[in-house]
C-alpha cells in the first residue's frame, strides 16, 4: 500500500500541472511539446513502478495465513 501511495505522490503533481497549466494553453506549440514530454515522464514513472512492484512481489514469500 505504501508503494502505491509513493507512486501516486510522484504522478499526481505532474497530472495536475498538465491539467491546470498546460491544457488551457494547448494551442501554443511549446505547450504541446511540454504536454507530450510530461505525459511521457508520467508513463515512464508508472511503467517503472509497475515493473518494480511486480519484481518485489515475485521475490516475496507468500503470507502464512491461519484459519
């Protein structure tokens, strides 16, 4: 759960910046480049996070539940 919160805390500010700063000025070519760059960074962070979490979970022994 903490890992999900950490990833979310990295992605949230980028998404907010894109939505509230870049989208209103989308007609400007430099703004379009910035938006594409930010979406790429956001996607990269998510991809690395997903792969990292999958690697951690693959190497973690399963919990021993008691019924």
